[in-house]
């Protein structure tokens, strides 16, 4: 069985500050909520900080988790409200059908593999000078590159992004704009350990509308994530009913 969790984070708590600033620390807290062999199962997570005063953590896990430790150290343990909601993911998966449309959100790590980076690092420049030819994974940094990366890959994830409503794009353009928005872009820098070199990730959060083109591929994308850096908060694709959609709740 698969579970989707939603945990409210209190950014003013001392225990929250390191989690919010360091994807490695957040990953450790996420794995701490999985009772049995957490590193043996695929666990996806995403931190939504649209409202910096009320960040929300989403986690997709195969085992039913317990978020008591996070609520007590990083939430509002004595306040009213549902601090850590855990829901069975099966009903959502049962609604996946060819041609159906959903609203979606995902934070991804758009990258390219190249042997000739435009701005090589010192190590990369030294290797090139020695005649070494190897491929490097380089993060896309501009909004245009990140949007192109996403749209080029939707077929392999089992969906397409339909055109935006007519009144939102220029009818003189070569092709209609897609119903897709880039709502956040971040550069993350953290260390895997105290002595290691910093890990740098360029992330992009996409929102929009999707239309299912392959139910098997989309189900796999939902359960296993999309793109790289899944351990550090990227790849969790979540769906929601479109406003006004029949059967939405």
C-alpha cells in the first residue's frame, strides 16, 4: 500500500530551521518517520513554501508512517488542527484514466548531460585540458530552459500539458502557450557530510493542468517520482481535481 502524508511545519521552532534550510536534514527527518527499513523503499517528499509562515511537507511512502517526532520538534503539538494527515493513496490511483485531466504540482531538478559545459568548474577544466571526455550533469538555470526540459519529458511520464485558455496567450504566437506555470526557482547548497564538497541543486516548481496519455507511465511517475535528486525533495508529482471538475472534492 502507498500513503501520502501532509505535515504542517512551524518555521519559528528551533527544530524547524535546519530542516527548512538543509535538504539532507529534511531527508533524515522524513526517513525517521518510516518504521521499517526506510532506506529500502522509495520515499518521495516535497516542501511547499508558498506561504513562508506556514510551510507544508508532503511525503509519499510505501509504509504507513508516524510523524510524531516531526510534530513535536517542528510543528504545533498542542494547537488545534490536523498537524500530520496520512491518507491512503489507492483512491487517487484508481482515478487514473486515459484522457482525464488534473491539476498538478511538482518540484523537479531540471538537468542536462553534457561533455562541454559552458562554464566548467576548475576540476572540469583540468580534465578537459588533459583530453578527458566525460559527461557531466549540469543543472538548467534559466526559466526558459527549465520549462523546455519539463515539456520535452511529459510523454515519458504519461501525460501532456494542454494549451492554456485562449484568453491567456497571444494568438499570433507560433504555437499556443501551455497551461503550465513556473511558480518557484531555487538554488540549494548543502553538504552530505561535514568534510564533503557542497551539493548544489537548481530546482523548479511547476504547476498546471495535465491530460493523461498513458495510465501505466503516469502511475509509475506518481509512485517513483520524476527527474533526479529525489532524495532531496525533488520528483514528487501530486494531482488534484480541477476547479469545477465533476466529482471533485
